[in-house]
């Protein structure tokens, strides 16, 4: 990982990673309050978005709690089970396994169908291998649990059609 440190700690990348950590921690706090609520998030260098039915006041409280808990060292809050990183790693490994299985054996339909069990086995294996890799990638690459001097500067509510969203602005 030391090879990637200059990239991961570079200003713009580090800002996204810290915002991503706070986004995940906020979603974890909100899901503890209401586990049935469906929420999504998206981070960038200036903060993050929370999409879903949550009041601005409840979101502010969750962000404050998440930030305090991150500062207290609760690194596990940055790992979210529904992060896109998990899905991307699983898709990459499963797709690559299927592609590899289809490389050999000729191109007619019968031969491809004969390889179907191999494809299923390799893809299943890839999905199993991917399970611990998604959270590992979150912890080491896509989030940064040490949020440093990260501060929330604003929370703004938007409504687009039937979708409610909030912009959480940050300063580093």
C-alpha cells in the first residue's frame, strides 16, 4: 500500500476519501436510528450527498454524531455493506472469471454451453472471494477513517421530483 500512499494522500483524493468516510459513518448512524429506511450517498471533494427521506435536523444530528465517533477512533463506521466499492469488486471479479472461462474451447454454441458449469463455478468462487475484498478496499483505498480537521460547513435540502436529497458541504 505504500506505493499508493502518494496518490491516496494527495489533496483532492484525500478529501474525497475523508468525505466518503463521513458519508458512510453518517449512513451507519441513520440506519441504527431507522434500519428500514432506504438511503443512499455519494461523495466528492466538497462533501457528500444523502438521498432519501430524512429531515435536515435528523441528518445534522447524525453527521455530528458520526464525526465525533470518527474523531474518537471508531474506524469501523467507514465500512458500509452497501457501498458501491463492494459491488464494483464483486462485478470485476465475477465478470473476469466468466470471461476467462469463455476464452477457451472454441466459439460454437454447443461448446459454450458445455462450459456453462465451469462459468458458474468460477463466478461463484469469484463472488465468494470478493466478499472480504470490498470492505478491505473501503478501509484501505476508498475511505480514510482519520478525517483530521474535517468540518461540516452546511447542510442544504433539495427536492428533485419525488426524490429528497441533502448536500453536506465540508471543509478540510
